[in-house]
C-alpha cells in the first residue's frame, strides 16, 4: 500500500471521522471505502449508492468464497 499526504478541509475530515465511527472502521479504512463508493458512483452514474454498496459487498463475499458465480446453464 502506498502512503500519500494530502490536504483535506475540516468539514470533510469531521464527516469522515463520523462515518468511520458509525461504520465501526478506523479512519483509513473508512476513507478507502468512501473513495471506492465515490469512484464507483462517478463511473456508474445510473446506479444509486445502495446498489453500488451491494455490488462492492457482493464482490467481497465472492472473493472470500462465500458465494459462487452463477452458472447460467444450470438455470
């Protein structure tokens, strides 16, 4: 993982700290998660935030082996 220093205004910093506490994450994890959601929202403007979060969570479940890919031949 690469470390970078950046400037952030106090209002956004406070919002991220609150998000981290509500989601029971450390600040770095909350920032990474919020950035993933934000970038996915920019790339997929037709999707709402809940849909994007569902896709990200499903991807994590799939990578953890908790779900299998759908086999269309078996439907």
